[in-house]
C-alpha cells in the first residue's frame, strides 16, 4: 500500500486547479484523472470565455495545459478511475486499478455529466452543431437557426440567452407543459425570437460534416417531420458523478454534494469543488475557482 499526502478525484478545471495549489503547497497530490480525463471541456471545441485567452482556446488544449501545469509543480497524475472509496473521520481510502491508497486529505472534483438524449446521431455531431453549453458555444451560432431541447430552467435560460446570437430559437419539449419556474417560462415565451414546440422529441440529428437539421417525432400522434437547423443545444439536465461516494458523502436529492461550510463535506479532510456541488453555474471558471478554494481549505485543515 502506497501512502500519499493528498488526493484529488477528477481532472476537469476544478480538480486540476486544486492539484496545482496542493502541489505548490508541498502536499504531494495524486490526481485520479480517470480513463476519460479532462472533464466536459474535452467535449467542446473552442472555449472563448476562459480569461487569459483573448483568441479563444480549444477545450482539449486548455485541459492539456492545466495537466502540464499541475505536473510541473509535482502532482502525480494517474489516468485511472477510482472504483471504490472508504471515507470516514478515521481514514480516507481509495481503490483504483486493484490497489488501495490512503490519504490525509481528499478533494472531490469528479464533475457532472450532461444528460444526453442517447441517440447515435447525437454523439456524432458533438462539437459540430450539437452542444450541451449555451454559454460556451452560443456565439458560434450568430444569425443561425437553432433548437434547444428541454423543459426545465436550463432550457429556458439557454433558449433566452441564445437569442442574443441566433436569428431563431426553437424550444422543443417532449411534454405539453414545462417544469421550469413560471418566471423563466414567461421570459422565454415572450421572446419573439423563440418558437415553442411541445410534445416533440428528436429522432435523428441530420447532417454529414455538421448539423443541418433534425427529424422530430410528435409524441401524441407519432408523426415525423424534418426541420432545417444549424445547431442543437441539449439542456435536459446533468448527472453528478457521485455514484462511488453516495453512501459516505452527504448528497442532495439530485445526487449533488452538499457543502457544509465553504468547500467542506460531512467527512473531515474531504473537500468538494466544481460541478459536483454546483447544479446552477457549471462553468469552467467557477469550477477552477472552487478548486482553488478547496485546496486552500485542505491546506488549512492539514496545518491545524
Ligand atoms: P431539470 O432536471 O430541471 O429539467 C430537465 C428537463 O429535461 C425536463 O424538462 C425533462 O423533461 C427534460 N428531459 C430529461 N430527459 C430528457 C430526454 N431524454 N429527452 C427529452 N427531454 C428530457 O434540469 P435543469 O438543468 O433544467 O435544471 C437543474 C436544476 O438547476 C433545477 O433545480 C433548476 O431549477 C436549476 N437551475 C436554475 C437556474 C436559475 O435559477 N437561473 C438556471 C438553470 C437551472 P420532463 O419535464 O418531461 O421530465
């Protein structure tokens, strides 16, 4: 059994920022980066809203730079998935690659995954017209016609936000009413660039190299029709990646970590950062900020 001082689960902006701070504080972080490392930015193309990159930067390159920066200060990066955790006030133990690791402090930054429609054509067009983040990708759809899928607050907010760029936004929902809060529904409904299409779901995303349209099915009469579009924003919620910690760390009903005070969790020495505790903002820069905060809090905890 190998002993390390601190560990980070996750290699998105939260986890890698935490690793940079921990490494610079001589806390020898081991980052369990996962087999699909880098988090959700690996699924986007150009990132235009991360400060410091006025020309924009590819999501993959940004994450690669963060990994290089963490390594430069001595963080150990393991490209493996943590399969089990045993976290209590007495010990912090992680299992990965059939090995057992114990730590003095741990930062949980496993992120959340955008819920997908699960149709094959959706995956094919990620970064080529299919997006899960209006704030990240909206500006690429200036004067284009696009669709937003979903009926919650995210769909309302994203549809409204996207009217800043798009010439037309179709807000498509599988039911005949939205679950979003009244105030956000009304904002979307009163926006003249938004057309609402109820009782409809996407059967196929159409295109060759990039999205050119969708096939929609009416959920009431099962009829299908094609629509020409330049982009599809899927806003049907996120799933926090908390399966391995769910019986140990306090989570809310949706499975997000509930921070106790600042970045602290219910377990001493275990801190949280990024989308895993944030169902609302979910931005690379907010995740990075939380990673910094969690690392500083862990440093203070270990000093005490
Ligand atoms: P929600 O879980 O609230 O809504 C998800 C929506 O997606 C639902 O309308 C659901 O449909 C639909 N959906 C789910 N799966 C599918 C599918 N496979 N195909 C088609 N549609 C599907 O997620 P949100 O991301 O909207 O919100 C998450 C939380 O964040 C909420 O608590 C919300 O209030 C909050 N939030 C707050 C904001 C704010 O206050 N500014 C902004 C954004 C989010 P159905 O209704 O049929 O189940």
